[in-house]
C-alpha cells in the first residue's frame, strides 16, 4: 500500500526549499564519501545527481523485506556499499543537508568534535558553523531554539548526546514541539528531528541508560521511530528529516558499530511502517531496537527446537503499525513482545493494550511481554545483564506461549 | 483619524464613520498630518553596558491618533473580555493586558511585519497590534471556529503566522528559547530582521532564559529580550522573587536598557534603538517598567498582594492612554469631544465584534483530530486495519 514514496511530495519540498535562501556560491564541493551521491543544484532549483554515474534519483520505500533473517537491501541488483550504523546515519544526514539547505544540526559537540558517536563527523567542515552548530550544555534552551527555528520553516536536527539528557527539554518537546501545530490551528508545522542514543549500554550507570520512548509516547503530535540496522537507520533518518511532523529518532548506544551492506541509490523508509524480519507461523514476536538482535539470537535456538517464530521489528513506536502487526496476529494467534523499556508504562504496555483492543478475537493465548526490570540500571555487569531481557528468557517465553 | 485602520477593521463602522470623518477632515486636516512633533519621554533611559537613546522622540499627529486609537481599542477589548469571562462565555485562563498597552503599541510602531514577536500568555493586545482582528480575538476566547487558532488554542495560544506573531505560550519562560530560535532562523536566512522575545518579571528567573541568552550572544543572533516588568509575578512581588530586580542588568555580558513602559514613545524609541543594536551586535535586553490593572488572571482579584491605592495611583499618574490624550489635547490636535467620539466608536466596534463572535459556531467534532499531525510523507490516522481513515485530515 504505502509502497512507492511521494516522489511528488519530495520534489515539491525540494523546489520550495531552494527558493530564496539558497546561495549557490556557498555550495561547497568536498571529497565524496564512498558510495555517497552528490547533488548538484542548479540555479532554477532543479537537482541533478552527480554525473559520475549514479542513477536517477529514485525514491524507494523499503516496505517489507521478504528475505528471512535479514532486513538487508531488497532493491536492485547493484551490490551497494558496506558501512557501520553510525556511518549510515551520517550518510543520511549528509545527503539531506545537501538536498535541502534548510536542514541544520544542533547539539553538543556535533561540530568541531564530530559528534560523541561520530554521527556528525565531517559535517561541520563541509557545511560550516552556521549549519552544524555546537551548543553549550543547555538542552532545554537549544531544543527550544530548534523548535522556534522550525516554526519559521527551517528543518533542524537536534541531537541529545544521550537521550536521557533530553529529559531536561521535556517541556519544550511536549508542549511546544508536539502541540504547536494543533494550538495554532494549523498555522505552524514543526519539521524538527530530535535524535540521540539511548538504551542500556555497557555499564554506563543508571542515568545514562534511560529509555525515553516510554516517557514521550503519550505526547500528541510527535512521531517516534527506533532504528536498528544501518539500512533502516539511514532510511528513517532521511524520512524523519523530510517529514513535516516532529519526529523523535531513537538510536541505541550499542548498535552504532553494526555493519551492513546498503544500497547506493537514494531510499527512505516509511516512518509508520514495521519491518518483517523473519516471517513465521507459530508466534509473533514484536520487538524494536537492540532487542531485535536478542530475539534473532533466540530465534536460532527456537528454530532448532522446531518452532517457527515470526519476528517483526515494529520500528514505528508512535503510531504503531497495527496493519502489519494485525496481519501477523491474525496468522499466528500468539504474541510475544520483547522490549528494552521498563514494564510499567512502557511501549510494550501500550502495545498490549492496542493489540488487545483491536485483535482480541484472534488471540489464542494472553499476550506475553518481556521488558526490562522496573529498576534503575545497576552498574555491576552481572546485575545489568539481568535487568535486560536475554535470549534464554525469550526462548522460555515462546515455549510457554506455544504450549 | 487613522482612516486606514478604520477601513481594515469592519466595513460597517467605516460606513458609519464616513460622514463623521469627512466632517472632521473638512475642519481638521491635521489629523492625518505628518509634520513632525517632538515629544520628550517621561523619564530618561538607564542603560547597562550600552549608550542610552535620546529622550526626544519624533512623532506626528497621525501617529498620535494611531496610538490613541489602538490603545483605546486594546483597553476596551480587555475590559470587554473581563465582562465576557464573568458571564462565563470565556472559560479557563484569561490574562488581561490593560495598563500595559503602551508596550505593544510602541513596539509595533518601531518595527516592520518582517520582525518577529513572541510572547507569553498575556497576548491578546500583542496579537491585535500585529494585525489580528477583534473577531478573531473574541471568537478564539469563546472557542469558536472563527478564532485565530480555530477555537483550539484559547486565550493563551494566539498566533498569526503571516505577520510573524509567534504567540501565545502558556508555560512561563518557554517562549524565550523559541524566540532565540526565531532569531537564529532570521540569521540563517539572512532576513535582516530581529525577534522580540517578551517575558515577564516572573519568567525572568527561569534558567532557560539565561541559557538562551548565552547561546544567542555566542552566535550573535538578532534577539531582543524584552522583560515586561509589571512588578508582580502573579501574587509575588518582584523584590520577593528576584535577588536582583534590575532585570535589564541581569544579562551581564548582554547590554540592557530600562524603559518607562507606560510611555509609548519611550517604548518606540527603545525598540528602534534595540533593533539597530541587535542587527549589528547581537542580543540586548529591554526592561519595560509597566503595570497591569487587573490581577494576574481573571481568577486573581489583584488586590490581595497590592493596595487599591497603588493601582489607582498608577492609573492616575501613569496611564498610557491618558498620556496620549493629554498630548493630543495639549498640542491642540483634537477636542475632548472628538476623542470621546473616537472612544464611543471603538466601543461600538468592540460590541459588534463580540456580537459577531457570539453568532459564530463552535468547532465541529471532527476538528478534534485535525492538525494533530501535518500531512506529509505518509502520515494518516488509520484504523486497526489501515483501511479506514479515522479522521479527515486537512
């Protein structure tokens, strides 16, 4: 259904963005990253891709990957290029900044330092200090400034060095970011992207292991997505920047060094769509972000034991892709949710409510939800391991569910 | 009179006034006169880390009449809102601006519509000075469809994008980082315009203000932070809330100017000065020494933390509308009666707008779901099977 992307919408956005504030002299040409496509913008606003031979700008939405065990590029025969997840994010960000002059990045140490997780490495040198802005440690105000800039039509990407720090900007995100489009009667749109790494890392301590998706999920007006592979990281980053709505992109500290082969051509991922990681028959396992890998590890064991789990990476945390999830539930009749949020008030809790409300008739067993324990994340390694859901627990849960 | 203003507000009152105007203009062509008149501000400016602008302000008869008319309109509008609130047609919070009109009117006279203004919840008059109509104001206050935010915002959420009025914010202090973001966007797009971010003496103690000021000063943004100091943060007097109530000095590295906020010409002079400064040198703070006659909001009587004598004292000595009236009379530009006629006509205009707003329908139920998200890149509201659209999106 939502197969081919709004090429029209994208083109319209492009031409409007290059209207009056673009100064072609400022368009710095810089050494191309391997595999990056370079857009040459003409004075009348038309865009040609680098004549070095990349094919025509063609937006491909990756809907559902039909290959089992991998959500790798399902596009054309070209093999693409291999990179790490943080490089994929950087590529997506760089391409969008080239494509639309209104995109700018704000955050702590994103500029000269290159980003604490190297997502913005090299961008300050390429685009200058006015487009890649180092802020002081003042989350409340620079998030507010990003929102104010977005009200006028700029498209800032605000980085929280760690998602947990954005709690200081909660008022701005909740009241201004989420609600201004509504309370102004539609006069302002807030095309901002708020991104940053969150989740439980390796013994980072309680305050640096926050999972904010549970706090932000009930703010009306924002969208939340969580990336998990280099492919969907780049796609979601690009889609989030192009979206007219405020989008919060959740990355995970431990996933930045994942390597994958992604296509060379321009593509985006639908913000509201879930990803079918592994089709199956016996049970639907819904997961996102890092837990996807724990689930896939458990899936190997489960397959050996004779089960056929269907694994879906929900990706869109707000709104839920109830279409994909619903179809899966109708097929398997059993649901297991594996998440990194805490049990109380987390994404899993909302998902249970949504599935029960809409698909109760199709369920053969109560929905099981494996979440992190309702405790601050301890420092000690063994305790931290127990806080988070491990593959062995997933295997046990599936066995229990399928009895 | 300011004929252009009359024409824009409502055609009925314009028709009513045509005979009056032509009669007046036959006798008094100087009402649209632009010969310069020099006026002295009531008190000199005090500054922090910058030069003070001159006390002499150039104006003319046309501007005097515009100021008088605009401020009288705002005053009447706020008093009418008071009655509507007591009649339970306006619910929730209603923060009235009467007494502070000179700030809105003086600021608007110094700037263009390309400059941005953002303020907190005491925004009815600022909205009008930016070009909002009385119908939009009253309809929004009563939650009707013709309101500037379609009835979904309320008293604290007035916005007018086409004249760069960014609201209208309920959370104290949160609008200042937004305002610095607007200034950032202006610098980014090379607009050669400035942003006025207004806040109160209560909000001046918010940390995000200093954070935003720091970033604005580092990045040289054309941001002007205007503290509308009415001396009371709801029920708390300024000396009880701020260790240093010299708000214009609290920018430290950022220059500041203290202005008599009840004198529209002082405000106009200060804003002109500030705009010039901000475009060249980055952020500046303006402290407007002003006063509100009503309480903090309609639920606050306004007399438990200050004496009635204080309120009447300010009204007698510093009232902004009276000051302009005296100026007009002393320069012999109109008679008492003519000014009273203007006020009568304003009263009728306000009553007409209220009547029109009362007729206006409440929003449809489907409006509940519109404008939650902007339509773009595949955002729709779906039912569970993704086929049924739960709301009709604009």
